[in-house]
C-alpha cells in the first residue's frame, strides 16, 4: 500500500515563505520561488500500486455507470411528463 503522509506544509516551507514575504522580490524571483515550491510539493506525491490503481478505476467506472442510469431515468421520466402535459402523449409510442 502507499504510505500515508499528512498533507501539512513543512516548517522549512513555512519559514521560507514568511521570509520571502518579508523581502520584496522581483517578478523573476517570485516565479523561481513558485517553481521551487512546486518541485518540493511534487516530491511528496506517492504513486498508487497496481492493485490500488485497478481498484480506483473500478470504483470510478461503477460510479459513472450508476450516474448514467440516474440521468437516463430522469431524462426518460421528464420527457414522458412533458409529453403528457404539453403534447398528445405520443412521446413514447
């Protein structure tokens, strides 16, 4: 299983951000700081194992199929209701 890491900023990052805020930097220095912070955050990313990936994919596919069924049912029901109220009732026949 993937290791679990609490998503909290490290003390180094917080101190660095406070120090950088105190010093007014130019636009290029701010971009460089942003890129360094992005790289530090990307180092914390943990890729899922094959088993987790298959499990997550299955959950997503089941959820999508269920949502498709709900939307289809609502569409069919509202179509029938609108046809019955405003039309001649021949929406499905």
